[in-house]
C-alpha cells in the first residue's frame, strides 16, 4: 500500500497535470505504489491522454520536475495516448499489464 506522504505527492502531481489536461488519467505504479520503496526510489507515474506529442510530453516532464523538486522525489513519467493504452500494441505490453494490475489511480 502506498505510504501517506507518497499519496500526497501523487495527488499534488495529478492535480497539476489535470489543471492543464482535464481528461488525464493517472496511475502510480512501481515500488512507491506498492509501499516498499527505498528513500532514493523514483516515483513511477503513467499518464494517459487523448493526444500526445513532444510539446505535451515536455509539459508533463516539467510538472514532474517541479513537484519532484518541491517534494524531494524523482518523478518518472510515461505518457501514453488513450488509444495506444486501450487497444494499440502498447495495450498488450508487460508495462501496461503491470500498470493495470498494480497501478493506483489518482
């Protein structure tokens, strides 16, 4: 189970992302979502949006850097288009299966 402090950080990140991308779906996954992270573990977050391009990806990375800097966490993002996440080749990947299985939605 995700630790309280990590949950707050995740919710802050999700709030900032959704302030710009209202339809964003976010999941935390990995060791911080499981609650077994080390002090230096990164924070893995998957963001699913209708459309993704380099500009959108950079905006998400900037938000991740800002929140991570403020909260002393490295936030690693994976930004995926909704179609890819739901029915594209990525939907069959081990990564997406892992996010669906253990991911914690915001």
